């Protein structure tokens, strides 16, 4: 079941085996799918299905035991500036201000100081944190920290945004707001988004396509196209049908 | 995009300023009271002792003033500073560099672990023979003793700090294309470990004032030498005078460094 040919991201037969204390563990088995340019894809699955492992392999932070990840036809073996990465627990650099955090990825990019400042100011504005540019992360709420992390990932102007349960650590109200903001940014910038979550409702709300994973071993159960207009409301009957369909697979 | 931060509050940090001043004042008054009590007890105790056992605070104060007026104190202090400053700086820098390197590199740590564990329990005083043989009875020899003391404190503080650096922050840095030991250490490891490193520096500075006495035991002039000579002559008032000089120097440098520490770690 390879949809992968010619896609922006191609994940081909990716497997991962760990040597655990009680023998080898098959964390991922033959994961195979593709993501088209501009698409919003959610990977959803229960905890322990290997989605974080898959995220780390996609990001180039960990090698796969078998198979490969291609980004625009190039094999991913280490992190690349073509990908902007957002982690679950924000992981801001606490010793840097919001502005410095957002600019972090630009120290390696060949960007003039003026261009860097312009871009950083624009992004801080985009994620709604104007006025907090010189604050340290300690004085920000969880939602604000995740906005900074998003701006930091966007600063390097990546073609692909790779996000690992980015809204898992904030309260429900903030999560809903951040989801809406992420969709706005996605539509505004035309980025491709690959979004890992364990929250089925979140996946149905956000994704063009949902990759449903199961565990033992971590593998794809099914890939579901979500054919709903945005903004989506969870009270719609059709929303509920997608929700149930994904739920049954997990 | 929506910019309202409803339900998403920033914590304010400056509404506690007033309360903090009150707490500081209270603490200052209590501390001053404690100090007065201590001097009072000392004075009472001194009434029942001959002067060569425990001189009264008034006698010590007079000696202090006399030593300060004669220029003896400034001379001794100047002499001690000549080895305290280089000893502390060299030991601190070497300790931090070594601690960061070994805390970061598994390989270096494995190679050096047996040597480190052999050298670690050696007290600086036991190295006096080497100080004399390698450097002579001079400031360099005394600085060596002080540097050894500063080295270990800073080594372990930095080592521990680096070991505690979050792997997640390193992943973030890697995800932005940072790679190689030098880049990661500079951009993430050192800033992340800076609280521990700074605590090490501060502890080391205090320890080095203590080591001033030890470092002068073999004849290098300074405050320590002055204390040792006065001890031999049972001039307890002079001993206490120079102990006070050491305390005051410690207090001065420690207060200054604490201000630096607060400023550098404003993000915490």
C-alpha cells in the first residue's frame, strides 16, 4: 500500500527495533505512507504505538532499523533545515528571551542580521506574542510557550512542519485556540504539516488525512481521508462519523 | 490570527517587589541582632579569661585599628591577594574547562576516571612539597595550593551541571542543524549548566579565602603568614584581627559575585 511515489515526504518501509531488557522490541514495523506538498497529515495512535519513535526518525534524530524517509527525494539521515520541528513539552531555551528563542535556528542559516530581525518580529507578531519579545520563558504560560516553539520552528522557513503532540501539555481551552491558530498559519503560509497526536478529536479537527496507528508492533492500521469543510465542528454528524471510524481502528 | 491571550495568562513578576523589601529589611535587622548577641557573649566570656586566651572585643577592635593604621594590614592583604587572585582564577578556569569536557564526553570521562578518583582525595595542603619543588616559596607556589582547591570545586560543579543538561534541549538544537561537540557545548551545554557552574565559582571563591592560610604555611608572606606568626607568639588579638580581615574579604567578594550571579541568571 504505497501512496508514496512522488510525494514530498515518503516514508518507505520504516521499521525500528530496540534491544530492551527483555529481548528485542519491535517499536515500528513496515510503516509506509506519503505526504503531499501543502497537506495537513495527522498521525494518531494510542501511547506505545511508536508514534514518537516515528517522529524522531522523521526528524532525523534517530536512525531507522530498516526502510527510509525521503524529503523531496532526499534521504533524511540527520536534521535538515527543510523541516521545522515542534516538540511536545516546548523545550524552549530558558536562558533566552522569546526573541532569542525564535531566532535560535537562524544562527545556522545564511540570513543577514536585518533580515533575521525582520523575520523574528514578524513571527512573534504572527503567533500573537507582540509585547513579550523580551520576556523569558519562565514568565510565559504553557500556551504562550508553545506559540514561541511554533515561531521558532517557522523561523527557518521550513517546507515541512513536524509536530509531536504539540498541544498535549496545555489545558483544553488553550488547546482549542492553538489548534485554530495553527490552521490559520497553515492556510496562510502553505506549509506542509505532519502532526503527531494521541487525540482522535484533534486529528479529525485538523487533518486532511489521518494515518491511524496501532501497537504491538507499531504499524499503520489505515489511512483515512477526511473530507470535511473547515472550520470543523465536533458537533456535526459527519465529524462524529470520522471520529467513530478512527476510534474503532485504535 | 487571533492575538487575544484569554485564558492564557502571563505571570507577572514585579508585584512582589514591595513585599521583598520588607522581608529583606526584617532579615537585615535579625542578622544585626544576632551579630550583637554574638559579640555580647564574646565580651562576657572574655571577662573570665586572661587576654592571651580570649581578648575582649574592645581589645581586638583596638588591635584592628592599630594594624590598619600602621599599614601592616594593607601590606598583608596586598601580599595575599597576589596569590589569591591568580590561584582562584587559574583553578576556577581549569576546573570549569575540565569539568565541562569530562561531563560532556563519555570517552574522556572513561579515560580519566581512574586518575580523577586517585587525585580527588588529595588535600591541597598535602601538595605543599610540590608547590615548593615546582614553584618555590613564592606567590606562584601559594597560588598553586589555592588553584588546586578551586579546581576540584569547579570541576565537580561543572561536571554535575553538564551531566544534568536536558537531552531534549540538545535535540532541539540538533533539529536546527547544530552538530559537533563545540557547537552544542557552546550553544546549549554551557548556558544550560551555567547555574551549577556559577554556584561552583562562588563556592570556590569562599574556599580559596580559607586556603589563603594553608597556602602561606610554608613561608609566603600574607594574611595567613601573619595569623600563623601571631599564633606562635600567643597574640590572639592579632589572630582574630586577621581572621576578621579574611571574613570581610570573603563577604566583599561573595556579595559582589552574588550580584553578578543574579544578573547572569536573571532568566531563572
